[in-house]
């Protein structure tokens, strides 16, 4: 005995502690024996697949790390999967190899969606596999096999027992966890898995519990209970549950009937104070279907979700009386109720049972009292199950029908006896399935009153954000009565939404309504309209939770402002928030972007890239990000690291676009007065996101981008026509009519370009008959281009534009075609540059689909965004003989016939056929002006 450092006498049982581990008193002798508790699998040294889990581990040995079990598979370390488990359990021997017969430890595991281990728990308890029962306690060297469990007996504390079947059949036997001669049945598989929840019970020990490896007396043990496993466990952090103490000793004053657990910390609870002839309730931690009921006779648990349950059942949660336990057919849940009066159980209504009254502070039981004879009875409540009635100050019953979607007014004086935060007027009451509740924030609109008894006596309640009251019903719908309720010629009730336009409440509608100061229940301003939800029971604002959205104002008859902002049900006409160019996602189609300059707004298909968000939520979402085919969304840029070309990052409250994957080169995005955007190229060193997937290009592929002076950065694509199909088939269609289109989706009138660089178009002859023809010679000529060349212009739908005029903004594609000596087309290429066509108009095109060509009078040499240089290294100096030429020699006089008028000439550079957007311009000046400029430059040079 002298080897032990200390002996203690606790509850007449000797327990000692020594360096080698725990000490237990053997029951069969009075000797002490050292116990080294089995700690489970060793911790993995490595979980990298290409290495062994344990340096010295044999193939087939196991280890654990972060609750996941791994196994050595020759030279690899891999997580276990469903093939390693028997049901959800895996057993091991002393060598940490999987055991198929005798075992010394076991784990229960959950799997992820790929059937690999998610987490595992060490089992101290029972494992049931068909008739094979194994008991592991982490104390004995081996898990014990149990061949025939006994019936429960006195002194049992968590032992596995058997419930004898009523007919004596062994096939009907059920296992149970024994506490004395009573016990808890293990859940049946169907019931257990249908609720998709872990089930727990709890008890307090009165002695050392070897079954679950517990060494202390008066220790709370929580058991995880399933159809085929019972083991000691603890709740997850944040889980809070109440349990019946399954080992409660009613004759022991130290024993307590309830256990409360919050995570792994558990305490016993005394019997709660029981009201006279009453009960208190807790949600049972065993199952979400059960409620604990404590009365003067003790605490019991019962499934409250069986039998007839057409209506919710309600119980005040004794642990927190601001919450109720609501039971429906799929389970019981804790919830904070709305202010209201609740039937406890309408399914099996009993007038002798109390009702539940909840206000914003707590819930309590109130008597169901059928008395309303005098003023002193005001506030009495009486329920018949299908109605709840309140005695008002006039000694009259106010009846509320349940489950009818009806609304009622309740006077403030009476309402204040039940509820908190009452406004300075009547309140709105809603009849629900088993209760009446106070609508403290009713949606603006009109509601059919539950007090209506016949169609001739239909009445309505109107509510705004401040109060509710009875609504008047008018006889005519005029401009002055927009927003009012109207009775039409057939005695139907509806709402006047416009002059002489009544929407009656006999169907489901969605309708606009505009501001009218006379009847403004929807609380609009003069710049607003609302979207209404109209149905047989009410007319209210619709889509209250709809996000902030912007639209183009297409109908200027109501309001001339260019934009409409919507949030919830309210639509407001607005001007853009800045005079600079700004962008908004188009609420009519998220694949479109709204662009506003000043008060002029337009919408078109969005380009892949980023735009500064012009909406009032730009502080929270500073950019709009658009993806081809998928549309646009608002994003918040917060990162300062480039991950891929064309990413946007932020540094020092500024924004930059990444021109390389590693961020070695960036360009600032900003809004400034410079009218010329920057055209640049990025190298696709890794990949560029174009859709939800990835567009993988050659490692040296270059992409053109446009960095606007409006804060946008866009990926550019060549402004090309659709590609024609097999040209031999197409040419056959030229010589004789046949049902051949130039490309499959053409329906007539669309143009395409073939691999021979010749433009063709699909011509519809008659029903389902088409030809594919070479473009005719009708085009535009330019005196600035030599040779037999003509220009053709197309919109984004590949349709030809036959007439051009200054200011038009639909030229998306431009080609110039060369003709041979016999006037046949020999070649067509993208036109990028600035051209004077037909001696009338200047047309400027970059050759990119995202930049529409600009058409102006030929003498208008004001620089435009289409004449920008393709990269920052290009010459862009003012007054230069090449480059963007932001200088001008436009005549200042009114005589446009002056011989000093410059003639615009185009110089094609080496990129002209690639659509790079590179443009070089100079002006051919009269000789005397040329000599004058040279003379001035010479003088300046020598100064």
C-alpha cells in the first residue's frame, strides 16, 4: 500500500491517485488496482496523402487527427470512408488495426457527401449489430461481448437491458437503457432517422459507473442514444437542452429531477415551482417531438406531435418565459411569439384549460372566462376553440374568428390591457390558426374587416405607418379619388388606381398606383408610384423586401426624370446622382447596363468587366461586375492583391485594374475630365474569367481592354459579323434559290463574313425558303481612301444600316470592302479609324464591339472616345501630326466654303485589319498654312 501517494475516503469507497494513472477499488477484493485508461488511437504525425500517417506505422494501421480517422495505405495516408465502417462504427485492436472479432476500442463516425469521414467520436458504451452486442468502456483491455442482455433490475444505472415482448417472441424484443427496473427504450430506426436528429438522455450517478468509463460519484452522464448504439457524449458548444434525470431517486432529498446542459457543462435542477392546479413545460433534449411536463406529481416526457394535430399546440417555456414551445406535426420548436392570445391546443379544445397571453416582455397563462356583463369585465377573454372573444369597455364581446385570414380593429383602451407599445389609435388584430395576434407593423393598404357578415355589409380597414381605422367607400373613380376604395355599378368593391380605372377585389392582381394627396394611404410623394398586391382579402404594397433597383423611365407622361429607383414596393423618379457618367444595373434585364450622362440615360447590353456603381448603395457595393451571358451584380472591392489579370483591387482609397496576374503592372480607375479613354492590352498569363467557368487562352494570348474616364474597365472584342457557314453551300444558293441560310440562326436580313473575307446576307424568299447572297455594291464611299472601296455599317444584330446621320448611336460594326475591275468584291476587313463618307459625315470607329461608331458632321473635329490611342505608349500629344490629335483647326468663321477648310485623311497603321482600335490622323493643310506653322515652330525652337 505504501506505493500510493494518497488515500481518500469518499462515500465509503477508497479512491487513490498515483503517477501511473487512476486507481479503482476492485469489487471482489479490498485491494487497489492501477488503471491506465485507454486513450484511443494515436495522433497522426502526417495527413498528407503522399506520405505515411505514422512513420513507423504498418499498412492497415490507423490514427486520428482533428476528430478524423486516417489509415496507412502502404505509402499513403488516406481518410477512412464508408467501406471501413460497419454501419457507422469502426472497431480496433490494441495495435490500432481494424478489428473483426475481439476489439479494445471503437469509434462512431459521420461521413461527408463524398462518403469520406467527417468526424469520429470515441465510444464508451454499447454497439448493437443485429444480435451481436459489444460493450467498450475504455478501462478494460478488451471490449466485452454480451450475448443475452437481462431485464432491468434494481441498481442499474445505464445498463443495456431488454424489454420483454408482449407475446414472448424474441423477434419483437426491444432494447432499453435501464435505470432500476425502469428504463428508456432505444428509438426504432424508422422513427429515429425520420426526425434527422441526434437523441440524448441524461442521468446522475450514485456510484462509480464502469459501463461508461466514469470514475466519480454524483457525476452527470449524457448518453447519445440511437437504434444501434448508446455511448457517453456531450452536447456541442452552443447547444442548450433540458432533460429528465433518468436516475432520479424520489426518496433521496439530494436527488434532483431535471438536468440542464449548456454545451459540455451540465447541472442538476430542483423541481420547479408548480402553480396551483397547473403545469410547467420544457422542450425535451431527448427529441424535438417531446415536451417535459412537470406537475405536483413529478416530471414526465411525452411526444406532443402524434395523433390529430391540424393546429399548432403552444406551451410556455418555463426556462425562458418570453418564449413558447410550438408543436406541429414535424416537431416542437422554441420561438419568440408575437404579441397575442393563444389557445393551448385547438385540436383537443378544452374550455377549462387556460389560454396563453404574450406581450413584448413575457408570456403567462390567463383564465378562459365567459363573462362580459359590466364595465368591470373589460379584458375578459373567452375562447370556443374556433373563436377568441374579448370583452370591451362597453360590456360587449368583440369576436375574432380564427383561421380565416381576417383582420379586426381593437380599441386602444382595450388593447392596452393585453399588449405593449400601443399606438395612439386602434390596433390591427389578425386571426391565425390557433391565436389572435397584434399586427404592430401592418403593411400600408386596405384590409377586409372580419366584422363583415354579408356582401352588402362588407367593410374595410385602412392602415398607414401610424394607425389603422375604418375606411370609407366612395361612389366614383376620378383623378381626385385615386387611392380610395370605390363601390362600382355592380356593388363590387375595388380600388381606384387611375381615372375611371377600378380594380375590384375578386381576383389576384398586381397594379401600379400613383400619388394623390387626397387619398394617400400608401404614403407616396409626388415623384413616386407604388406596386400593389390586390387580392380578395386586401390591397397592400407588394414586394416589401425587394432590393434597391434602377430602371429607365420609358414613359415620360407621368414624370420627365430619366431614372426610376425602386426599393420594396415604392418606385421613385430620380435624376442621376452626378453629372458625370454613371452606371446602374438595368432592373428590366440584369444583362444590360444603364449609362447616364447628365440627365440623359440609355441602356444596352453589358460588356464583361467592371463599372463604378452609380447607385445610392455605392458605399457598400462600389462596383458593378458583369459577365457574358450571366448578367451583372454588385460587388464590394476590398482586396489589395491581384490574383488574375483584369481583377480590380483597392489601395489607399483608390482603385486599380490588374494588367498582369501578379500585379506588377496596374492602371488606376478614376472619374476625370479627360474625354479620351485608355486602350491597353493584358497578357493572359493564367486565365481570365469570362463566364462561371474559365476561358483558357494561350499563355501569350493578348486581350484588349478599355479603361474609361468614367471608372469602368472592359474586356474588348472585335466588332466582327457572324461567321458564314460552309461557303460552297452558300455559293450554291447564289445561283439558284434553295433553303440555305448563311448561318443557322439567321431568319432573313442578317449579314455574315466568310473565311474568304467576303460579306454575305440571308435573304428570305418565301415561307421557309432562303438564299445566301453576296453583299451588293451599295455602300458608302470615302474620298480619304484610295481605290475602289466602299464602307458598310451594321447594328449589333448584324443588320445593315442604309442611312447614317449625325448623332446616331446604333452603328456597332463597320467594314470596308475592296472591289475588282468587274465590280466584284475581292476582300472585306474591319474598318477602324476616322473616315469622311459620301463627302458628308465623319464616322469614327475603334473596331471593337463595345464602342459604337460616332457619326458627326465632317467639319466637327472635336475628339471623341473612339479616336483614343491603343496604349499609353502611343503618341497622344496635342497638335501632333499623328496620334489622337486633340488639337483642332476647325474654322471659327461662318463661311464653311473657305478654301482653308481642312480635308480629313486616314492613315492606316499596321494593326488596321485586326480591329485593335489604333487610329492615326493628320490634317492636310493648304501650303501657306504649312509654311506658317514651320516658321512659328522654328522661332519657338531658337527662343
